[in-house]
C-alpha cells in the first residue's frame, strides 16, 4: 500500500509542478488542474479495467 501512495503523491506533485508553467491567459482553469492532479488514479484504473475486459 505504501508503493501505491508513493506513486499517487508523485503523480500529484508532477501535475502540480507542470501547472506552474501554464500562463495565466490559458483557458485551463485551476479547477481543471486540481481535478487532473487528484483524479488521475481513478481515471487510469477505469481505463485499465476497460482495456483488460475488452481483451
């Protein structure tokens, strides 16, 4: 479980670090960045399950 939490936190830090390079005039809002930072494990697991079940 520690590995999963570590990967999750590294992903969140990576997404938040990338969002600091986005200019203020971009159409991407802060709410989109927060959803991407904290929601990627859910969406990734859903896509993996769909790919696995379609085999």
